[in-house]
């Protein structure tokens, strides 16, 4: 055999070996991994009592804004009802410490945790943090459990296989698989966002459940889905490295202790970088400095551009709050600043966010901001109903629909519906989101039948003639 043929065969065998070895990274089955992890994933159900007052005159309605409206509400008969919610979580300690989302257990009076599908335990909240949407529970039992451990979320790469286990729609231990679709996502839910995006199916009830890598380590906490109509292949998880810092603080202190600089910041645009003679748009521009804050005491000024914090380069403005928050309170850090076309160093001793005025602002920013959309055919603006709306307006817990925030003068609804009414149904079909209503409007040109709650939460049927 000639030397050329030997070389060719050697290359062919080597190439074939590489292809086979790489193909072995694709799991043939998730069964063994799922079987190992399922005992550590729990289902969470919560209850709370909601007090409402019935209308003593159900057939009589005062016009909106009438001074008699509130007076007659006071004469209503108080009625109590139980509201329930479902979520997921996972065990991190053999003594029964459970991690979940804050929004799963928020305002709950009773928390029941189901382990292995059949064992139920009551649980109490050890600590909860609305800013990161993380909570830690303690099961009320002496039993020993099988915990899972955290992995290194920074090592997770786009395209890596992952599996999610949770309690979607209350169905109990459900396993879904997918890949990491993206990293470092911000979707406007909270101040500290660095989500892992995955296409592993995540639905209502998966909140608080774990996202595992192929080693069986938790690399994320499943927190959000895009849209309210169920999984569309876009789910978001809190990275484990960020979550673990919060979890450790909640376990140790029952609360969080975040670092605080005391600056308001904004993006460095191309134009700002050009004026400041910065080589490229990078860092975080200081818009203002809080009086007597750590930054103020260290001499940081409005107009400074923070390029580096405690040895970490700040590429984008959104990175700085997350890095500062996970830094220990009281630590003295070096901050590299761009001022007057040159770099300077400031030594800053971090304060604590939770004891600052900025904390109130951060809490407000942590609340989701409902997106408004215009419905062209009806000439109204609506937004989707939130849990906060349901609580504020004392609606049934499972209510879904669209709140009308604006009605245009030429809207076909102008004389029949008022602002703050909730569209519950259209053409006898339940409305869960804006897309539901738009789809119905596409196939109906003449008359529309709506079911609404008016601003007094009274159910009404409305017939609408469309142009």
C-alpha cells in the first residue's frame, strides 16, 4: 500500500472517530438523569384568604365616580374565599430547605410542599427577596431528603443541553428538555436581570423549578415565560451563580445584604463616547450621585463614566448593578473612572442597598410593568390582567383577560364600555391575552359579543357592531 493511501486512511479514520465521539455528547435518553433528580424537585401549593363585599343592591348601579358608590360598598356583606396558586421548587439541603420563586409564595397564608408525588409537608418562609424573585422555605418535618447541588452557570454555553423539571398546570413531576438558547437576557421584569434563555418547555406552574445541566447540577431557577398563553419555546431562568449568593444570604440572615454605590446610571451612547473622547461606547455613565452615599463620599461626580468595578470590566451599563449587588457590604473596592478624557481610580467603601433610599426605587422597579397594546379594530388600548390587578380588585384567582386603559372617541365601544373594564370573553371564547382577542377579531367583521367586568367588577354582556 502506498504511503499516500496510508495517510488518506489515517485521516479518514481520525475524522470518523471525531464525529462519533462528538455524537456521543448528544444524549440518547434523559431517563437515568430524570430518575435521579425527580425526588429532589417539589410541587408547591399556596392558599390565602381574600375578603370581598357583596353588593347589597345587585340590580342597582351608580354611575362611575358617583359619591354614593363607595358609601354603598361599605354596606356590603363581607365574604371570605380561599385563593390558591401552584409552583415548583427544589431541595438544597437534606434537612428540607427548598428554593422557589418569591412570586410563588408571596402573601401566602399556608404553603404545602409535595415531595416525590405523594408526601406532603407544610413549610414556612425562611427568607424571600422580591428583587431577584427568590425565596427559601423550610419543610416542617424531621425527615431526611435528597438534595441537589448548584453548578457553575457561568460555564454554561449557548447550545448546551438542559432539562427542566416542575409542576406545569399542576400536573406534577414533569420533565422537559432543550438547549440553552441565549445568555445574559433582560426582559424588563426586575432590576437585576441576567437570565438564561432556554427552549425547554416551561409553562405556568414551572415557576421556581430547577434547570439542570447534563451533570445533574442546577444551573438556573425557572422564572418566566414569554407570553401568557403557555410555552412557545422561550423560557427564562435565573443563573445559579447569581441565585446562590441571594440564597446563602436568605438562609444566614433571613434577608439580603446587597452592595450599594449610590449612583443613578445610564448607557454610554456612541455620541457620548465621541464627546468624551472614549475609544468606544462602554461603561456606565453616572447621571447623578445620591447625597452622602458611598460614591458621594469617595468623590464620584455626575458625568463620570465607570469603566471598571473591583477588577471587573463594565462593557454595558446594565452589568454594573448586578456586579455591585453581589459584592459584600463594607468592602473597599477600586473603581476605574473616565473623567476629563483620562482614567482615574476611586476607592469606595460599599454601603448596603436595603438601608438606602435607593431600595424603595429598586422595589418599585422589581414589579413587572404591564405592556399596553392598541387594538386597531376596536380603537382601544389594553393590557393583560396581572396578579396584582386580581388582588387589588378582589377578583377570582383564576381570572384572565384584558384591562381597557384607553378608549378613542371613534371607538365602537365608546358608549357601552368604560375605562378599567376587563374583557373576559369574546364570541364566547375566553380571552387570556392580546393575541386571543386579535385572532377573534380577524374572523368577525360585523358583530362582536363581549363578556366584561365593568369598573365595579360587575359581569356584563356587551354586543358591539363593527364597521
